[in-house]
C-alpha cells in the first residue's frame, strides 16, 4: 500500500507541477482496490485531496476477511501473510478505518448491498465511524454486488459523481469566487484507479 500511495501522490504532484490542476482541486477516486486506495489516500495524505470517490472499497480488512467468500479470504491471507487472528496489528494498520479520524476531505462512497468482495458490513462500520466524527461523507447503496450492471444505476452513479465534484470544487480556492462564464470544475482533476 505504501508504494501505491507514493504513486498516487506522484500523480497529484505531476498534475500540479505541470499546471494541469490547481493544488486545491485534485480529487482521488477508484473502484474496488482503487476504492481502498482512495480511502487510504484520504486518511494518510489528508492535505493533498479536495475530495474522494470510493466505489466498492475495502474499509476494514478484518471484517472483509470475516464476511468475504472463501477465495477472497485466501487472497487476504496471502496479502497479509496470515489471518486477522495471526496478524491483528497489520490488519488494523492497513485498514482505512484505522485512519478515519485523519480524513479531512469530503467523501462519496458507492457500495453494493450484496457485495461479496467488499462486503457491506465493513463499509457500514466505516460510515458509522465517519458519522461519529462528523466527517463529510455521502453514500449511495445499490442493490447489487461489486458493481451494478444496470445502465440506469451507472448513469445515476455518474450523475452523482459529477454533482459531488461540482459541489466540492465550488467550495475550494478559486472556485469559491468564480464567475458565471467559468466552469465550476475548471482546473480540477480526478486521479482515478480501478481494480
């Protein structure tokens, strides 16, 4: 995860240094493992991001292990070199839930009620923690697994993502004072990672 976060930070740095995006208007987003990296980036690099969009993320590896199907449990054991009972500190340290208090940017989460790869209970626990800390988070639950195959749902998710980006970008830096002729997303960029 450290290397991936170094890459995410380098992508942001490139965008800012090459004036492709304003420093206050770079978002991070991803789906599945990319959703996990999004949560990690927001918690471990809190000063870098205007906001985050996490789809089907892993928020707590212990709960993911407990609730996932057998094949994913094997993947998790391989990833960590043991089970949560054998490596509790490592599972805790690598879980975004452990850094939830450090998240400062607004967050949009998409999650499936029937997801067996990133089970809903671990997302629910993450949301409860964020809510208790009064963090700005929006969640859209869909009635599917690790992603919806419904065109209507995908269109709705895209619309919600655009609305989220516009709303957050409108409250940052230069965009707080934009004129009608300038797009609210002008100078904004999303660093996005997929599964």
